[in-house]
């Protein structure tokens, strides 16, 4: 993939990305660090070539294996939430998927650890990170519901699929002051939830209604 492909043309051009950023700002995303990174990241390389012309629509798109690349607004909101108290040094992502959310986080935080249960998606995401020169991402092909205990504690955990309940194992991998941002609930009734670990315990905040694929265990 050459530099022109990364820059994009027509419906994948910088002008189209700028319109997406304006739309996100109008929808209430206010962290300019997040908006700048989204504006600079070629989302079209994270989707199938046949869908590239739709890459900068504010919508989720299929990436195969029953998975989706998240809506840019949701990516922005989740990233914004983990950065409320400053830039987290160590971030765990559950569900690498296309790698788009990972790439956004990797341009804002020094160290990203990302777990994916579908080998084909993990391998493809790795090639995209290499293409973009992102070298601060560690990938693991594993059951994401277990987290990555060997690398804990984390300053932030971002989960890109929805469990029915918050996995206790993930909460326990947060460091003090860390934030877990996770969609919770059954299909059609999910709430994006933020859990902050304090010295006294945990504080839970409901952010907004969302729609994610379910968080599944095992590997495939």
C-alpha cells in the first residue's frame, strides 16, 4: 500500500476526514487530542476495499467474522472517557477487531496491549499497524474475557464488545485511578459504562446507550 493510498482520494481524502471530525465535534466530542488523531488516521485502510468509500461515515461497518468496526463517534467517546484524568500510560484493549480503535489509542498513549479472540483479525490488524508505523502495540491472540493479567495493572481498559455483566477479572486488572470503559447489557439494551478504581473501591458512571456485538469467550 503506497502513501497515496494512505492519504486517500475522493471519498477517502483528508477533506472527507475533516468533515467527519466536524460532525463528531457537533455531536459533543470535545477532546481536541482525540479529534486530531481521528482526523489524521486513515480509517479506510481498516475496512474492506469495497467499503472504503463509506469509511468516513459516522457508522459501524462489517469487517467479517460477525464483527464490526465501531462507529467513529463511539470510538471518540470511549477514547475521551479514558483520557479524562490525563493520558493513561498503559492501556488494555479487549477486542482488537479491525485495529482502528487500537490505532487511535496508540497515537495518544505510550503503551497499548490488545487482545483478540479471532486469529485472522489479529493478523490483519498487525499488518495495518506495521503499515502505519505504530510500534507501541502488543497483540495477544486469546480469550479477551480473561484480560491480560501478566501485564496488569492498567491505567485504562477499553472493551469493544458487550458482556451481559462487567467481568470481575477485568475490573481487578485496573490500577488505582484507572478507568474501565465497557458496553454492558443484551443486544438492543446496552449502556456504555465507565468504572473508575479508587483507593476506597469503584465508582460507576453510565455514559449513554450503545449497540455492540456480544463479548464472547474462547478463541477462533
